[in-house]
């Protein structure tokens, strides 16, 4: 059925937790690629989890992508005022405004009854230009908040898909694949073991900081992301994964 094997879900969550060795797994029944309700459901689960785990004066980071856009859509405003600030975890990928982390951060901040800050960084800036941007007062302020980030809600993608989305050259994409890249998160490309293969340079949360965060919520589904999820799960055990049944099944097939 489109809702999958409901009874088997808790068992799957348990097995997946053993395999991925992260804090918590929540599986949404069904297949995201076949049923758009599954993505919404993952967003609703994220909404609940976020509200349960929010601390006072918290800085929450969020990334872009279609999954995070769905999360921001599914977060419900409950008229509570929360002393939280939402900020994009990294600058970049400015092409599709609706799925860009800035609009997602703004929406999430408003819906949580908190505030938000933006981080505008054009794509593909050279290192020198990035350094100059860091001198800008507004960027500085955002970077300070990123340093104080406690919770990160983030998307996980396939390396090849994300390389294409970033319009990287054919040669670069081939090189990434040859180097074993299967996953992308926060602009970093990883092989299945979680080794960094390449970084799309921009401003924002560093990989070191990402690995040290104590509350991460990764949201990613669809069986084509199975390897990507495995790779990113190796980076920080303080991660809660919200995924769908099809990805969960595929991961258990692979490992
Ligand atoms: O570009 C932001 C981002 O969160 C990437 O880091 C991630 O790989 C991707 O979006 C996921 O996109 P989607 O949810 O559309 O698959």
C-alpha cells in the first residue's frame, strides 16, 4: 500500500538505529518518490520534534533544498512567542528563491514565533571575495550567530544530483564520482565512509562545527538517497534522522 508496512516501522527504526549509530530515527511510512504526502509527513514529524526539543535563546540553523522547503511549510504557528533565532547554516545556491535557505529560515523563524537573520552570499565567489564578505557587519553578525548555533535542521542530497544543481562542469562531476562522492550536505561532498571529498566554498557553518553540534535533525527520504544518508550519518552521532520507508529499506539492504 502507499502507506507501506505500518507494523514493521518501529522494528525498522530500531534496526536502522543500530546500523547508523545515531541518536534517533523516525521513519515516515511509504515512498516519498511515489506519494507527495510522505514528504509532508516528514515535515510534520520535524515540526513536532523541533518544538519538543527547542531550548530558550536558541540559535537554529537550517539549510535549503526541497525537503527543507517542505519542512518550513509544515511547521505550524501556534501563537507562542519563542526566544529563538533561525539562520541559514550556509550561504549560496541563490538560484531558486523558494527553496533557498534564506526564505526557508525566514518562514521557520516567523512560524516558531521567534526571529530570523539572513545570509546572502552569491554563488561561486572566489576565496578572496568570500574573505571580504566576512568583513561586512551584517555578515559578521550572522557568522557570530552561526558560531552559537545549537540545533541544525538540514537536508541531505546525492553528490551527483547536487553537483548538477550547482551547475558544476561535467569534468568536475566525473572527478567527484571517481573520488567516491555519494553524499552532499552543507556544501560538503562525502564518500560512503563520511570522508570529505570536496567542498563548495562559501560562508557559514564549518564541517568541524557541524561535527561538534549537539542537536542535529537530518531530513531526507527516497531510496536514491540511501547511500547519502549512510555517509552523512557517520559524521555526528548527535543526529536524529527523519526519513521515509523506502530509504530505510534500501539502507538496510545495503549495509
Ligand atoms: O542545497 C541545500 C541542501 O540542503 C543540500 O545541502 C542538500 O544536499 C540538498 O539541499 C537536499 O535537497 P533536496 O531536499 O531538494 O533533495
